[in-house]
């Protein structure tokens, strides 16, 4: 059984530590945990490893956020992975910082990366892990906030939350969406 885990973000060093790149951060954590590195391949950086008897393909699209669907669709087809075995990891302004929510379907919630994936896959029936980045910004400053860097205090907590999201991703692969949702949704990893 094979799974595609797509973490959304923007390429380039200027985006590395931004809130919008939390999808990339979770994938970097997973790859490091399994002693793997990313290789630049078509439409993104890709890493592969086995999780027990499952094959996992990690994808960090290099198409920029708004065109993430092109990379996701290509790698689903390339690896012959059914959409039921896709998990997209993305930032979410509607959730408090560090809180994650797994869902098996849903709207794009105004997220341009998800919007493009749904357009190209022609479905909203795919799993996503939304990683809360909070919404501590003043009116009209959303883009600055999303593309802003985590501060030093946030970065300390962020590592705990990224590890939690990585464990939720592994649970999705090994135990299925329903079990992962029960274990990880709406829990604060800093309080566990």
C-alpha cells in the first residue's frame, strides 16, 4: 500500500520559516525522523520511506502554493496512488496556533493551495491535515501574517506541534483516517 503526503508551502529561503510553510516543516520532520532526504524531482522535492508495510511518498511542491494541484495530481498519477491514500498538510488561520484537525473531505476554506488541488483533482473527497497558525493580525494584514516568520517563542512550541502533526500523519498511514482523527483532532500537544 502506498500513500502520498503533500505538505504545502512556498519554495525559496525567504519562505522557509514562515507560517504558510508549516506543511513543508512537517514533511521535513518526517523525512529526518526516517533518515531520509528530499531530492528535486518533477514539480517538487520528493522523499520516500517505508512505515511498517506501507510505502510513503512525501511531496513538497515547487509550483508555489497557488498551483499545488499540478504537483499533487502528477505524483498521484506517477506513483499510481488512489486519492483515498492522499493526505495534504496545510496551514489554517481558523485554528489556534499548534492545533491540528484531520478531515476526510471539505471545502478549501479560502486556502489557495487547497482550491487548486480541488480544481485539478475534481473532488473535495481527500484527506487533509489543517495545522493551526492562529489569526493574530490586524485588519488587512493577513498576507503579512501568513508570510511572516514565527518568532523565537513560537518556534519553541512549534517543534512540539510539528512532532504531533507528524505522529498524526503516521497514524493516518498506519491506522486510517478515523483513528487518526480520534487520537489527534483538536488536542493541544503542549498540554499532553
